[in-house]
C-alpha cells in the first residue's frame, strides 16, 4: 500500500502549479524579447559608432588638407615677398 503523503504520477497538477508554469513561460518570453531588444539596441549603437568614426576620419582628413594648404600658402607668400625685394 502506498503512503498517503506520496503523490502519484497520474494525479493532475494543481491549478497553482499550472499558473506558475504559465508565468514561467511568460517570463521566459519576456526575457527573450528583452534580450532581442537589447541586441537590436546594441546593433544600432554599433552602427552609430561606426558612422561617427567615419566622420572623425573625414574631419581628420580635412584638417590634414587644411594644414597642407596653409603650408603651401605660407611658402608662396614667402616666395612672393622675396621676389618683391
């Protein structure tokens, strides 16, 4: 004879346990959705960082061009002054 404290495998789960399982499934879906949203946000931020890095490269290139043109202009002005003297 089976002990009265043991539960048999054929006994249905209580409504409380079923609710808990449903809540766990919902929680898991929420976690997966949250992870997906975070992955999308990370991808977006990565794209923004890459775009900003490209802008920095362009800005650095323009600054280098400006320095080169200033140098050429200063040399040209120095040579012009020599010719006038």
